[in-house]
C-alpha cells in the first residue's frame, strides 16, 4: 500500500494524476514491446501457418532470382513441388488446392518490371537476329507474276482493313453485310481484336499509314481494365501474340507495356490445384472457370498447351520468370502423365491432373498443342530438348494410331475415340502439313525425308478438300465412299480460315515446289469470287453450293493469318526468315530466343536434359 503524504487537495490530486500517467506510460511501453515481439516471431513460423500468410501475405510469392537454372522451380511458391509430385503417372487425384494470391503475383511482377525493365534492350535484341527481319528488300519477289500476286494480297488486306475501320472501328470484328461491328464473348470485354491482330500484317506489308492508325488506337484506346469473361487461349494467341510481334518488329514501347500488363492479368487462371489453367478467366477479378461444354470441368489440351511461346516472351520482356514457370509446370505435368498409346487426349482435369475423356485429335481441341511443342524447340534455338522429345514421341504415336490412307490414296489424320477411329479431318487439322514440314529436319535422321513426304501428302489431301469452289469445308470425311469431302450439311461452311494456306506457305519455303504458289493463288481467286462483298470479306455457309450464302463475319484471323500467309507465300524467303522467327498459332511472328544473346541464362533451361 502506497502512503500518500498529506498535501493540500489540489496538490495531492495533481500528484496522484502524475503517478497514474506514469503508470499508463509504463503499461503502454510494455504493450507495444509485446506486440513488436509477437510480430517479429511471425517471421520464425513455418510458411504454412495461416497466421503468417495473413500478416505477411506480400511475401507469399517472393520474387525469383533469374540466373540459376533450377532456382526457379524451387523458389516460386503457389506451385509447390509436392503438388507436381502427386501427379506422377496421372494418379494425382489427391492433390491439395493451390492458393497463390493472384494479386501478390502482380505485385511481384510489377517489382520485377521496375527492377529489370532497364536490363532489356531492344537494340541488343535486334543484334541477336541473324538476318534483317524484313529481308534485304522487304521480301519483294523478282518475277513479275509473283509480285503482282503479292500486290493483290496487299490490296485485299487494305480492303479488309478499310472496311473494318469504316464500319467497326474499335470493335472486335467486322460484319460486312450489315456493315457494323461485332464484340463477341471471347475477349472478356477487350476491344479492337482486329486491330491488334492486324498490327504485324500491316507493318510487314508496308501499309504504314494503317499501321500508325492501329498503333495510335492501341496507345489511346486499348483499355485493359475490363471485367468480362475471356478465353485465356484466344486472348493469349491474338492479343498477347499480336502485341508481342508488334513490339519485336517495331520496338515501340507501348506494345511492350501493354503486353506485360495484359499478361499479368492472365496469371490467376493458373491458380488451380495442378497449375493447369482453366479455359475462361474474368480479367478484372481473376476468377477462372472451365468451359460449360468441356466434360467434367476439364481444361482443353489445345488451350492450355498453346501458351508456351507467348509466356516465354512475356518473361523475356518483363523480367518476371513467373510466366515461364507457369508454362513449364504444364509441360512437366504433361510429360509425366501416362498417355494412352503415347497419345494426348483432349480433355484434362485441372483439379486431379487426370485425362477426362479419351478423345484424341490433331484438329480442333488438340491441334496447337503439338504445334507449340515443335515451335518451342525451334524458338529456343534448338536447345529445348524436352519439347523436342515430346514432339517426336507424339508424332510417332500419331503416325502409328491416327495416320491413314484412303481407298483413293489420300493420306489423312483421323480422330481417335477411346481406340475407335473416326475417319474425318477438320479444316483446323490442315495446319499439320506445315507443322510436320518444319519439324522434318530435326527428326531422327532416317525419318527426315519421311516426315517431309508426310507433310506434302497431308497438304495435298487438304488441297483436295478445296473443291469445287476452291475453298474447303470445316470438316471432311473418308468413309462411306467420301474422299476428303464433307458429308454433313453442318460441316460445309468456310469461315476464312488459314490452315490450308498456312501449310502451302511452309511447304513453299521448304521445297520451293511451284505448285504451292499455284494453290495459294487458286485460294486468292476463290476468296475474291466467293467471300469478297461490298464492305469486306465474309465466310460462306456452304462451299459446295452454287449460290453463295455469306455468314456476315470477317474474322480477325483472316487479317492476321490468312492474308499474312498468302503474302509470305508470294514473297522471298528473307521476309521473316524461319531461322529467326517462329509464328505463333495466330501467325504472329516471335523471335528465336538465343540465350547467349538475349537474356542471361534464362530459366527454360530447367527442361534441358
Ligand atoms: C485461329 O485463331 C488460330 O489459328 C487457332 O489456332 C485456330 N483457329 C483460328 C483459325 O482457324
């Protein structure tokens, strides 16, 4: 008991007050010490403790140091090794939910941008190219007929562009019959798909005024703050691919800035238990889900398997290895999972990491996955041995199980449904002529000529399907007497797709057989005759009908792919030489990454064996 001396009232109360204030001060001092101590202790808790994750959430996805090959897979959280290990042999049903915070990835990535943006030099990149991108003379062919044909293709591009500009500017695609724009639901509220898809085509063709308009639109109007539901695949191949190419061809910083910003918005799609992204993502909230039509909430092989090229370049430009890490994780899972007869089915569960259905196709749902394997190898300056191995093993399985000869002698690639063959080929599958062609040279020595022959045979079959209008149906069959013809009314449409022409372009470059240029010209004439309308180009509903019926849609890939491949077909080979450039699946050229040159010891080398 404390004795308080007797003092006058006022003095004693002042004294008592002082004493209380002093006690309060000591108490507060003690309290703040305690809080500091507890907070400090959080750092010593294991990462898995929830409390730590709540208070120190920014450290959940710490920046990863680029430089050491294996550092990446060890350090990036949100994709822990134990989740991958659980997927061995496709028996990973028991994996735990992965929950990296999407926002944290963006924060980490932004930090990387700041840190590393200065480390990237466009000038240094250009020195890594073996040849000038546009060739000695912009690929101008020396013979006058080819030149005239090329000029025609350029005129078609200008016509398609001018009409888009006039009637649909800023919207995604042109409806040439009704002369208005189309937004669609694939791009999650993003606009200007035809503009972004056309940037490189305009530039390559020397349509500079139009290119400048397009660039200005990207600068002032391409708004990435959108809250819509987007197809991860479509946004990646058209917007990410289009902006990347535009940047690499022109060096305009705006494209780099936009593409990195957009790439970061796609990262949350990978927040699944396996790291296999879902097909649809809300670009605002980062929420993702599977297509309603995909069986049992599965992800589609051709969608999650068609990110590799663009994501490696996103890492190059941003300095953020997360992009590479995400696609390497997909690669790792696909490499390890058991494959029926060596084949890759089209549907995979992003939760269990198991195949959902045994439908295999080199056309729709599967196609560009195979394309990205061989192109990953080529884009890595032929160092990505894992991609190479996966591609040639897949090719072997495809040849053993799917490649067929029709009674009329046409080579085709059938579809496979749990062991039963469906003797049909989609227009989409016709890209495989070109793919097998560009892969021929790096296959086993004794197979090289065989692959080149196979590529030529498939391209020939696809050309056969282009009849009688000289435009091809969406799907054609080889049963019940059919020889590369559509037997169902619903398969007879042509929506300005590029795949057959794409194969002509590659086969021309590889063989210089003049028939490919002739076939390309046939297609130009047919496009002019059947698809050109007063205000643009339109798809048609029935390639066999004598009276044409238009579908009123000028697809953005017509400008990005069909016309670009035609232009390249009638150009010299030094316009975008294949030693330096790899085309993404939307025909956007991406440069080969020479690791000795572009970027120090970049982490895809983790796949080298
Ligand atoms: C394009 O968007 C791409 O080529 C994609 O790989 C498949 N579909 C269209 C063209 O047909």
